[in-house]
């Protein structure tokens, strides 16, 4: 059983065309859910001669048929934005859980 003791914001995005004909991400819908947020885990990846640190944060939420969590959504938690890399739907008795493997986005890098 999971402890849903954190409040997260889920944002749904869609691609639109801006005034110059380019693609832009537009916020379509946002809502909040109770979740369990696990500490990040991961390690170093030594691919192609460069060391790169990769971390995943696992965010677990109750699965809702009317609002399923998809991998093109983002999650806001404690002032940070996370992109969803993978969503796994777990069944436990009659309950379903969305287990999201996320990476934090640094919005200060341009």
C-alpha cells in the first residue's frame, strides 16, 4: 500500500502553431492529485566518452479512468517541474496505481 501524502500538480500540454508558423506547447488542462514521491535514484552513465548523471524520481498516484496519466504530461512538485519518462500501471487487488518514472527539468538553462 502506498502513502499518498504529497500534493502534486499534473499539467496536460498540446502542440499548437504560433503566429510565425512554429510549434509551441500550450497548457490545455491542469489539476492536482495526492501522490507518494520517492527520493530520486540513479547513477552515472559513461556513454560515448562522457560521464552523465541520470536520476529518476518515482511519483505514484491513484489511477483514474477519467484522467489517466500519460507520458506527455508534466508534474509540478515543490516548485520543480518533472517530465514523465515512463508510466507503469500497477494492479494491487482492486486498486490501480500510476507509477511514473520522472526526471527533473531545469528551467534556468536556455
